[in-house]
C-alpha cells in the first residue's frame, strides 16, 4: 500500500501549516525527518532535518493504525506556516521511496474505505470544510458525528420488526405464531411514514441551510431594488440609475444573516415591456422570485404587488427619504428601516432553519421518498388481508433497500434473528 | 480395482440424489452405502416439503431428480402450506409413509441406468497428486473414480445423547464412520460442531385418538412432481394435541438431567427446531405448545410427535409425554435423543460443492452444516451433476440466486457459512416472487434438458406444457377489453379509460382465471390448469419487472469472476479485517464478495477496480 502525504491546511502564509502523512511508511518517513518520534497521540517538539540540514522546528504527532483519521498509520508535522518551509518539507517527503503526494480527497477516501467514516459522514465532513456560517457548521458537524446513521438505525429497527412479523406469518404458518400481525405492522408502518414525512419536510430547510436561502427583491422598475440590495450587501453589487429598467439580469449577492447563508436576488422590475431584452429579464425575474424562499416586495405608494405574495413574504414601501407613507417604509439611500428589514428577514429564515433536519442533500431526500412510497404500498397490501402478505413483504424489502444507501446493508439474517427472538418456532 | 466415473458415499437423501443426478448425466456411478435396504430411510420426521423446502423438492423434480417422485408415491397426507396466501409463498408438503418412501426410492434406484449400488463402509480416500481418485472400503477393496461425492450426514464423530448417557453413533442403531472422520481431520478441513434432536416415537395403538383434534390433508392434494397429478395411496389425518403446565413443570424440574442443559452438549442447535426443554426455558410465559402426532405409515402404528424433541433421560420422557392430553397411557417405542456431529465449514467449498483444496471431492448434505432432507437432496443433486460434468470435462453447473432456491442455498452456504444448522425459508430468497414452487419447471427443466439430466418422459410433457403456456399467453394478450367492457362482464377495474388485456386483468387481486373464462367465451377452450398457471405469472408480473433491475445488477456482479489467486493483501485501502475475511472466503464472483459479512461498498468498489485493471490488461 502506498503512503501518501499532503499539506492539510490551506496554502499560503499562515502561523502554522500541517502536513499529514498516511500509510504504512508514515511513521518511518516522519522519523527520517524528526528522529525519535513521540508516543502516539502525544505532541513532541522536534527539529526536522534532511541530510544534516535543518528544515524547521515542528510539533510532531503520530496516530496508530486503527486509531487515526484514515484508519492507517498517520503522522502529522505542524510546521511554521512559511511557504518556503512547507515546500522544503514536501520536497523532502517526495524524495522518499514509497511515498507520493496525495490526490485531492484521498485521505477522506481512505477513511471511507477503511470504515472510519460512512458515506453520510463523508458528506458531512465535506460540508463542514465548506461551511461559511454558524448554522452550516452545526449541521455539518451533526452529520459528521453520525446523526443520519443514528436516525436511520431507529427506522431500520422498526422496518426489520415489521418485515419479521410478516415473514413469520409466511414462513412459519404451521407454528405457534400470531396469525394476524396486521395491527402491529400497520402501527410500525404508520410510525415510519410519520417519521419519514417529518424528516422529508425538514430536509428542505436542511438543504437551505447547506446551500443558502434565497431572498428575492421584487417590485416595479425603478422602485429602488438595486439600491436596497447594495445597501444590504454593503457594496455596489448592482448598477443603479434613475433610468427605469436598469437591472435586466438577476444579480446575486451572498451574505451571512444571523448565522444563516442567504443569497439575495435583485431582479428586473416587473412591467409590461416591448423591449425584447427587458422582457426576458422580467420573465426571469418572475421565475426566480417565485422559486425563492422569501420575497421582499418593494412598492411605490399605493402600488400592489404584481405577483401574489406567499405567507411570510415582506411588503415594504421604498424611497422613504422622498415621501412619507403608512406602513413599513425603508430607504436604500438613507438606511431608514434597514435594520428592521434585516431583523424581520433573519427572524423568518431562522424560524424555518430551526425546523431543519439533518438530511440535507437531494440524495437523502430521494432515498427517503422512495422508502416512503414503498411503505405506502406495503400499507395498502397489508390492509388488503393476509393473503397478500408476500406482496406487503416485498414492498417492505423495497423500503429497506431504499434506505440502504443511508443505513448500510440489511439482510435476511436480521429478519430471522427477530423472528426467533420473538416467537416460539418449532412444531 | 473397479473403475467408475463418479462414486457417491452415503445412501441418504443427499447421496441418492447425487448418485441419480450423476447417473442421469450418463456417468457410470457407484453408490456406496452400509446397507442397500437403508436407501431412502427417513431418519427424522416422516414428512417431505414445506415452505422453502417444498420449493427445493419442486426444483429437484424439475431437473428430473427422484425426491419429488418418491414423496408422491409415499404421500399419505398432502397439504399445500399457505394455500390462502399468494402462490409465491405456497409450499407443498406431505406426510410420507416411511416404508413406501424407502421402497419407492429403492425401486427408482434399481431402475436407474448407469447406477450401481455397492454395500460397504468407506474407510478412506485415495489421493493421488493432490486429487481424490478413489475410495478404500473397510474390507480393503478399492474403487477408483474421477469424482467422489461424500454425503456422510451426522456420521462424522456423531455422539448420541439420551439424558446423561452418551454413545457414539450417527443415527440410532448405526455406527459412526470414525475412520473416515479421522481421514477428513487429516485434510485439516475447517470443522464445526452442531447438534440436532428427535422426539420419542410413540405406539399409536396406545393414543386416545377419540379425544384429540385431527388435521386432514387438502381436499385437492397438490403433488410434488410435475409428472403426477394425484396421490397414489390412501390419505390419512394427523392428530393435534398440546403440552400443558404439568408437562412444563416436569421438564423444568429435570432440566439438569437433560443432555443439553446438563452441559454435555457443546454443538449449536437450530433455533427453528428447538427441543421441548428449550421451548419451556426460552418461552416461559407460554403455557402450552402445539404437538402434531404424525403417522409414520399406513400399516405402521408408530407415531412421530412433532414438536417435543428432547435429550432428557428416558424415565423423564415417559413422564412428560404422559402428561399430555390423549397420551396418558402412551407407550414409548424408542426414546428421543440429541445428536452432536461434526460438519465441514461450507465456505471451504466451491459453488459446485467441490472442496477448493482437494479437487475431485464433493460434499453434500448435513456434512455441510444443513438440516432437512430437502436441503440435503438439493445439495446432492448439485454435487452429483457437477461431479459428472467434471469427469466429462464439461463446464460446471452453477445455480444462481436469481433463478432458484437451490442457488440461494448454495450461495448462502459457500459465501456466508453456517452458525446453526441451515434450513431453507422463503424469506431467504430475495427474488421470491419469481422463484415459485409452481414455476420450478419453467425455470429449470429447460436448463436440465440442455445439461442432459432430464429424461425423455419429462422432456415430452415439459415441451407440451410450454407450448400450451405460450399459446395461452398469446391468446390472453390478444383479448383486449375497455374498462366499460370489463365492467359489463362483472369484472371490477378502474374506470380510467385504459384498455387492458385479459393477461393484465389476471394481475388484479380479485380476478382469477375461472372468473375470466366464464365471461370471455374465447377462453373456454383453454385448459384451466394452463390458465391458472398463467394467472400466477400475471399476478406478479408488475413486481417482477421492478425486480428485474435488481436481478440485472446482481447478474452483472456475478459476471465479475474473481480469480482463485486474487491477492487481497495487495489491495491498498482494504482494512486488514476484510483482507483476512476475503482471503479466507475466497469469493468466486463480485456478487459473492458483496454478501460477505462486514463488506463495505467502498471495499467492493476497490475489488471491482482491480478486476477491471486485470480485464484491461488481458485485452491489451
């Protein structure tokens, strides 16, 4: 097996840079630079030398096989973060027999292959590294620590129980097993459907946390949408002018609102237009606005929204610096009402995020939804009577298979274990 | 020295099926057994078939094997289990008259060309150049063959326990094969120890039948063999009684005298066939356990009380048996006993049941850690066919999980091994909806014909049936009804405007063939049996299409053959634990590797990547 190494921290000038070495030769390689190595999991200060020349003074930590991130023998060299130092140590390692530079993601892949992380955990790790906001960090950490696995473990126990009850009535019909297991099976299926439905509902918010909420600013041309966007973003992201219809395409600004990732969308003003390019912009604006998680309608005077607001959507009156209106007035120029707007948007999104689950990916949602559909058809078959037991059992198997992507493999031995533990079999 | 193509050692269910399978392939076959008149003996309960097991018997029959035919000749109470559930989980079963079964099996054996029965005890194997080439009998004579099938059941280091008494033996009244066992131990095969038990045998003349419930056979008995359509002998009922609190008290008070609870037995017993001691201890809250009183034969008063196997001493057996309703004055003809025996870890076998480390030697039946006549016979068939194929220098016959219960069982055995005596259940077959007892011939007889193990009589009836099925299906597909037309005929379907063929109407839960035939005159001429069979196919058609993706995925994985010398230690990124497991199990295909305990998707991907490299290298 090849031993791999790479810079584990970001490239560039920094206080500390960490080089990670993983594989059968990791300790040997670290030892060739550092001399006597510290005990595993104990930090030791060492001079790194190659051919008598000192490269750096570094903290060295070793991890034993089976007790490291990758599951292999690992050594970490915590260097001073100078680019020249890092380059010198990497070059020294490249020169050693049996070592090579790791490919992107290779440490994580080895962790997966050695069973140190499951697939959901790998996704969690990648999300953690990518996380920009506090909610993303918390969510990713929950997934990384196995929250998906724990949750699915509970479902799997219920599914296995339901399947075992049905299988018992099929395979042990001549034995002292309950003839009608319908009530318990239906109860288990309904429990699971409720759990899955709940988690699917929450997965939308979970995905939003991971990818960011979209908030669209909509209104008529020249309502001051771009000015508002720039004010919120704290920079000139959109071109503003007195000319109505200045914004033609959708402009996106990514920002952190109260720990949530939010993408603010500035859209073309909504009006009937003969200008072909503007018309495309308007159509696009309507589309994006309707697909967004929240809309801020920026209105003039007694204006009415051109697309129907959804619950939670905010209606504000712009250009408060130029006129006084009843209601929620803001000004992108003076900043009047901005703090209130930010507070309201944040409160609405935070409320949604609070209900978020850990299933944050399309893959998770697809698996949940396949399992849910299979449970539905299992339920129908169970209710049709015991003569359809094998079809109900087949649907339960499909539900298990659908969750397999999340849970790891379930096999018949688990069903039999459950049957033999519950019923006295053997006529 | 006498020469044969194939020698089968042992005349039990595995041995007879192996010998017949090999002989049907045209291989000159010797069946070596201690006593010719013991061929076809049922040493445990007098019944054949059941759920999963009945499926196996049908598959054996589809390949022209003998178990199904003999069971039909001897069947005295036929029942199709799960008759009220779907056809995929219906299993044929019969009580079998011991004597009639033995006679039927011996007659079939006498009539089988290329098959010679030799009475004798096999004491040793002849191994030349790392390959088994013959056997040495206890009298010193030698027999040579290209393939040897060993079916020695529980005779390997068998020990019988009755209470705290033990004696060597594989079955009451028979001697264990100590010499052969020693020889197998020298081969350093991985061995394990299992146990099983039997109940006492009762004298039916001393049972008060008048006060007991009885269970008759089906009114419309279902045969095992596709060649038969009705029973051959008089049909009888079984009695039903129950244990009670008094029975349980007697057992509890004497647990320390039971071989198992007294600590005399180390082997692992089957969870689905526990002794009465086990039931009383593990399910202490149950105050009664069912006991079936199964007749052993039409002119035999012996009764087999199914459900009360035991290893208690004889005096305790008598007391607890007599505490059961209807058995107050019963006479025990032969006490129940537990038996411990060695088995070979089946992970040492190829899917042909040939030992990986000793070419030419095939193992089948209980010696591989299974239980049950049907499981044994099915393995015998696989070993017999493959031994013959090997001698004939032809490709092996590997049964797939996707097309037979036989395939499911063999795959479970050679990839997963056993932790308790292995018994077939329908829930073991993930493609259960398409692997049905009713379509075993449609799945396997064609395969058997291509292989050459199916005789002329079956070939004719099979091709006739297939022609009629195909014509019937065409007819059903050609009749198309609108929902309105269907409703006019009293058929309940959704009024959704979708036209449906008569075939797809049969997949509706409340439409069966007779109903359809009554309202569609064109179907009047179709044989109802053919129509009913097509209805069973139609019922699951929708599910089977969905399963086809899974089957295709499995077949793809089965197509990735892992060479015997595949070096797992050279795979970077594979945990040491998995390397060890894979090295020991040596899966033959990627599909098998995936079923090894503890296998991860990532590890499978690694193996696949290496196999792909190998394939690319081979092309270049």
